[in-house]
C-alpha cells in the first residue's frame, strides 16, 4: 500500500541515452574536482579527479552521512 504513495521512478529514454554529450551546454559541470582536508601535518584526500556533468532534465541525488554539526 505504501508504494501507491510514491511517485513513479524516472525512466531513461532513448533520446536521453543517445544524445551527443557535446551538443548541449550542461546545467552543472565539474572537471577534475578535488577536496583535501588538512589538520596540522595530516592530509586526507577525500576526492581526486572527479568529473560530473548534469544535463537539463536529468535528476541527480548525491547522498552521504550527515555532518556531526548538522545533527539537532
């Protein structure tokens, strides 16, 4: 019964999959993104060389653990 309350899952269409990625300007684009955390002499490379391209009409969700400071 709970499934009836959820919206339908998105379905990739052939037009979206066959599209030339260079044909349109992306809504969001990251190239070679990185993030390094430093504490004193310790370095932790959380991200290295991340590429991301989000086209108009695409749905994207990025999830991870909540930061301790954001907990009520």
